[in-house]
C-alpha cells in the first residue's frame, strides 16, 4: 500500500496521495439545481481524499436526468458551488466537478422545463426512473438535430467555464455509465446516419468535440474524462467492438494531453492494459467489485496512478485516516444514498467520534 500514500500530480495539482473520491449522485440539491445547504459540509468532510470528483452535475436544463441533481449553468449554481469549493479548499482538499448530461436517461417530470429528453436517436433505454410521483417508464427521447448538437457542445463549454468560475480545480467529462456521451458511443443507442453515427470514428465524434470545446475553454490540465467500457447501465449494449471503440477514443483523447483519464473498470483486463500503454497521463482506475484488501493493487501493479473509491468514501468521511490506521470502516447504507437530507449524507461518524462515545 506504500505507493498509494505517495504524492502525485494531475494537471495543475499536486496531490498528497493517490486515493480519490469517485463521483456519486446524492440527489440533495435544491429544486432549482443549486447545491444543497449540506453539500459544503459533505464534501469538506471528505477533503482528506487526494482528489474529490463531484456528483454528476448537469450542464443545462436538458442535461438533467434525476431529481435534485445539481446544475452548473446559472449564477445561483455558481454561487452554490463556490461555497462547496471554498469549504473543500479550506479543509485542504481538491475538487473536480463532474459534467454529466443524462441524455435519454431522464424523465420530463424531473427537469425544470419538463420537455422530452434528448439523445442521439429516438430510442428509449427501456428502464424506469424515480420521479416525485414514483417510478415511471422512461419515455422515448427526441433525436438531436445537428444544430442541437452544436448547442449541447456549447452548453458543456459554458458549464466548464462556470465550474472554474465557481472555484473548481477542474471538470470531469462524464463519458460513462449510459449517459449522453455514452449514448453516442454505443451502437444500440445511436442509429444516426450523419457524421455522428455509424462508424467508430463517427460515434466517438461527439465525445471528442465536447472535450475539444472544454479544453479550449479551461485548458487540458483542468479536464478529465470518464469511460466505462462494456457498461450495460441505461440500456447500453456496446456490441462486439468494445476494444476497437475505446482504443480509438482513448487514442484521440490522448492527443489533448488531459489532466487524467478515469476508467470505471468492469473486468476487461486486456483492454485496461492496452489503455494503460496508450495513455501517458495519469490514469484513474475504479475497479468494480474489488475488496478492501485489493484497494491499492492496480497502483502496485502499475496499472493505475490513482484509485477512485465510491461507497467507502461515501460512508467514511475519514477513509484515509482509517485505512492508514487499519481501523474498521462504517458500512454504507444504500437506503440513504439518494435524497433525505443529512441522514446518510453528513452524519456518518469518524473513527475518532466513535471511539470517544
Ligand atoms: C450512490 C451512487 C451514485 C453514483 N453516481 C455516479 C455519478 O454521478 N457519476 C458517475 O460517473 N458514477 C456514479 N456512480 C458510480 C461510482 O462513481 C463508482 O464507479 C461505483 O460506485 C463503483 O465504485 P465503488 O465500488 O468504489 O463504490 C455512483 C455510485 C453510487 C453508489
């Protein structure tokens, strides 16, 4: 585990160690998408993580999928995020805001404008989604026109600028888990016949154009990108060409000299090794299903430079201290992952608090 605790650099930041907080939607923003009152406390409690990657944050009204997810596209959002980034920085941490456009993984009941969701093609994901009046089938989205695509890329660009204005150390582009960018990449959600559909080059075009726009706006050294090769979330089926698709994408992204690439790794070891050999900048590997004992394995095996962890950091504000001391961890409570205020959000005790009881 020694290397896990060694310093490293991503973009402009020198991080004290290699453990990162993975992005996690917590559905506790205000109705207008401004981060909730408790968000500053939640993130600053976790500032001892080497890098915090925020919950998925919509770059526009169209980009919202879930209820009470935060936005970063107006002045109120910027003010709200400023409180969060200030609190994290005061506590000695660093935070990237994850830019997440949900695309078709959305319900009109959940968005401010209540319009039909947008996607590369008019294909529903075949899933249900939580709304204020219960679980509902996700409707068929509207296919984005070429003009809409330009507007969407501009929205990402503006959101990245807004994130920096709000004091974020950078942004992570969410290209994973079945949301808009992944919907363009995947064959079964993209049936377009223009230059954004069909060939691998065409299906990855949107991802690359979004990245280019953001890099131009805030700099490559403040831009990360997340992928999840082989995901089935959101009704995605990536087909048989997963390796070809992702190697092409990673090769293209590598030309930008980004601050990092973040792989949500689902088990394709050969692909991960190939990505590692192509990608010269920092690589973050969030390995699904690994045990706590294996937390630093990818770093020790030189497959990763940083390890993002999700639920353990959600349930343990002092995860770093606990791991260093070999202290037991709080168990995460999935019933409080989403919504519900402070319960399961800011009230997980530190080990010191537990000991003093
Ligand atoms: C409550 C919850 C919310 C999540 N929200 C996001 C999200 O907004 N963006 C994202 O890229 N991944 C999201 N994920 C996936 C996590 O980033 C991570 O990949 C996953 O939890 C597996 O890592 P772990 O085993 O360390 O928790 C979420 C996971 C959980 C548990």
